[in-house]
C-alpha cells in the first residue's frame, strides 16, 4: 500500500498488483455508490447496457416487458435535464411507470421524516430514484426501505453518470485494457464515482485539481485499494502537464449548485485548468489517435472548456448523455427485471438473457 501522506507530485499513486479480486458474494439491494458494486457486477452492467442498447436500436420493443407492472418514484431536490429525461424515457422503454416528485422547494425530510417517507413509498413503489443535495438523505432512505434506493446524484457521488461514462469509453475503445483517463477540475461527486469505477475496471486514472479542491481522502483510499487489486493506478496532481498521454480528458463545471458563494474563489483557482486545444494536444502526445473529450454537462462554454473542443470530432459528450439512459436501464433491469436474481447474487455463474418477443438469441454476459 503506498503512503497516504500528502505530497505535491504525484499526490497519490497506486501500485499495480498481479491478483484480481473475486466478486462480492452478497447481493445489491441499493445503489448509492459505485463501491456497492463488485468488479464482476460493474463489468456485467456495462455488458448488459451494451446489449440493451443494441437490441433496442434494432427493435424498440425488444425490452418492453422487462419492467412490466413496475413503478418508480423519482424524488428530485434540484433541477435536471439528462437525469430526469433518461430515467423517465428509459423506464418507459422497459415497460415500467415513473412518477416524478419535485422537491426543489421542500427538501426531503422537511414535511415528514425521511424514515416515514421511505416507509410509505416502499408500500407502493418498486424502486425510489433520488437526486438530493445531502448524501445522508440517501443513506437514511436506504436504511428504512425494503425497495431499492438509487442515487441519481448527491453531494458525495454520481454513480449513474459514471456507469454511462465507462459505457461510452468501452464503446469508443472496445476495451478498457491500457486505457488512461484524465480528470481535470474539481474533485467533486462525479470525480469520486469515476475514480471508484475506473479503478474497479482496471483503468489508469489521473486527477488534476487546484490545491484545496482534491477529491475526498476516504474516496481516494477506496479507489487506490480497488486499483491495486485490478492492476490499475490512481494518480493525483496539481499540474495540467500530468494529462500527457491520456486517451480521454474529462472535465466538469467549476461551480456546482449550492456553490455560488464560492464563485470568485473558484474562478481564480481553476483559471489554469481550462480544456482548450492546447490541453487536448498535450493529452494526445504519444498516442496513435487524438485524445477524446468528455463532460457530464451542463457545460459552461468559455470557462472549463472552449467551443473548439466541446464541438470537435473528438468530443463524445452527447454519447455520454444518451448512455445515461442505457446504463440506467441496465441497472434497473438488474435490480428489478428478469435479471434481478442473477445480479443480486453477484453474477457468480453468468446468465442467459431472457428471450424478448420470442427471440432466442440471448447472449451470455
């Protein structure tokens, strides 16, 4: 285990290991964090998402019975484009029903306790999908719910986004082998989930932040432990030069919801980390193909990224946005659908997908 004492460059770096972990024996009852997934479950979710996407592109009705007679409640404390649309339309494509509750004016737990909220919803809904400011609300919902709670974003993690991002990378490169991913910006919730998932899937990840904006120490420790098991690396740096030779460069807004009071400080701290054509050329150095650009959106054009990058052929931001739906559909199918039993036992033996509309061409995952 490498030293966890803070130094300047690199701050932290894991060392490759030769052994790989076995999947968790326990099943998955909620999805609050990427760390809830075993390595096997993470890989199988990516595979399942690719399969659902491919089959639905050929036949939109091919998965239309997967969530038949299942209902989801969406609890959103903050506005959204991709999260709400991808869940509502995705659930409809799987034959389920989604009900949206706007909690932007009244936080969950204000009108009645979080426990009572969970106990009521579990009697009527099959899954609760919550987008909240405080991650503790999710943990309290999960502690009191007999139905799955899914994290659609919290201040600590954004695991559904990470699943979509890694699905997009796999589509682009065909494999995670030898892949290097660079995060540039704030060590925020999206960064946390990406670190945890990249390390589970064997991707080398470099995180570049200004001083004082690093990812949480506890998440770094988790990611390093996973990286050592899969033979990948996690590196933290304060210098943009660290992205050289990385296949993908990912950034996010410098100012998230609830951080408006920090606007002046953040603008100054992040000024040197804009992703422009020069930064992308640096990332591409030594590669056979130009590096690709990633962003979870919404983007603040002219701040963390320039138009010439986000609108370039190397940008895959809209692929990421679309893949939110397919990744989440795989997750919901695994939690609630015909694959739920296999998934919750950790996919120990793999499974055949159930025939869709009489089709007999299910593939093993």
